[in-house]
């Protein structure tokens, strides 16, 4: 909104020309989202507390987590509203990629909200059934995949990290590929959200990393120099990434150990989906495996644990899955697990950025 307003006023007020730059609007979106989360965080915590919307802690988890029972949850409402509002304020609203990304974020937000509503307010411990949740995730991802596929400016080639000449064209199969990326990222972030600040930290890091990828992909000269796919209009996605990072920082102020509020499924599901659709739009799909390596490892730990348990009829690979619980049961303090996972996330982000030149 501000982009169009200032663009109209720019001929009369030359200083407003600065708002045409994606880099400046990304900073503005980041700060806007951060301030919204920071200012309204205490109000959200009080509201959720008054409504008795508190976290339910399963008895199968580590014993120390029972102390967290009753901590306000569904804080993801604040995160997503901050992202959407700040994006709408600072982005070019004529950009189709922006609306596709916001559609995915809003769609997964509704799924997460419905799941948390049933669990936290209706007191149905299981929330939405796993099958219902999964089908809805696939439906939204499929719609987004089709919208991207039919968009004339978009191509169905995928980029393989470290190999500039390997760009297979998936054709219509790209829709299925996009579904896998979006749904996989959403559930991986959801599985990681088990400790105070554990999920939001890597989300911030991943969003900041894709902020760079979106900018270079949408800048024709830089894209040509780095020999990566140039995608006209992709630069505006930088602003959404900035809003994600800013909202994440604002939320982390209250979610850091010991947490005053949790994000819930209404936060983790759409945040993961946003990372997935952004990876698709920026043509750096496979890099999400590296950038979001923490999420991938956490998800694989659950898959391997469940599979091994069924095959061996009762044996386990880890003391408990997801992986962060394994380290807790080995005696690591919760804060140590969280910070060390953040450090790994930063290292993986740096490795992923290096692929822009290592081709």
C-alpha cells in the first residue's frame, strides 16, 4: 500500500524515491513486523492467559516439560498477522508471486488455527485428524503449484546446488514437486517446534537466507553474474522474507527460554509452508534441504524412529524423537540444545549461501 502511495507522490516529493528500492522496503517491512510483534506480544499473552488457552504437555514427553503446561499458546496468530500486514504495507501489490505466497501462508494459517482451536478451546486433545490436516495441506499446496505452473513468466526447471549446468525440466511434474516441498517444509517446522525458541530461531535464519536468494534471483544483472535463473518480479519476495525475519525476532523476545508464549500449530504450519513456497518461487527448491537442515534432521529423526520401531518391534534409534528430545534425555540443558541447534542452523545457512558461487 505504501509502495503505491509513495510512488504516486514521488514526482512531487523526490525524497520518496527511496521507497521504490526493494532493499529499503525490506528493511521497513522487517521493522514493521518486529514492532507489531513486540508491541502486541504482552497483550496477546494476557489475552490467551485470560481465555485459558494454555499448552497441553503430553505425558510421553520429557518429565521436565510438565512445568510448561498452561503456558499461553497460539502465538502464531500474532506472527502471521504481523507478516501479512507488514507485507501488504510495503510490497508491490500487483506482483502475482506475492499473492501466491500469501495465499499459502493464509491457507496453512487456517489449518493450524482450526487444529489449535479444537485442541485448546474445544479441548479435543487430537485436534484435526492427521488425515484431514494432511489432505488440506496438499490441497492448498496443489492450488499454489498450479498457479505457479500456469504463470507465463515461471519455468519448471529446478536448480541443483553446486551444479550450474544441471537444471532438469519437470514439466507438469513440477506441481507435484512443489506440493512435496511445501507440505514437507510445513510439517518439518511443526515437528521442530518442541522447545522454547527452537523452531523460530532457524525460521528467522532461513527467512534471512532466502531474503538474499530472492533478491539476487529477481535482479537481472546479479543473476547473470552468478549464473542463476533470473525470475522477473521475484525481487518483491525479498520483502516477505524480511517480514518473516522481523516477525520472528519480535516473537522470539517472548518465546525465548523460558517461554512466555508458544506459537502452536497456527504458527509452525504456515511458517514452514511459507519457507516452502518461497523456495519454489525463488527457484532454490533443493537448497531448502540445506537452509532448513535443522527441520530436515528433526523430521527424519521421527521417520527413522517410527520406521525402526515398527521393523524391530519395539527397539529405538534415539532415546526419544524428534531429535531435540534425544539430547534432552542425554542430559543436555534445554537452553543448550536450543542454542546449539541455532548454531548449526547458521552454519547450514552459510553453506547454502556459498552455493551461489560454488558452481
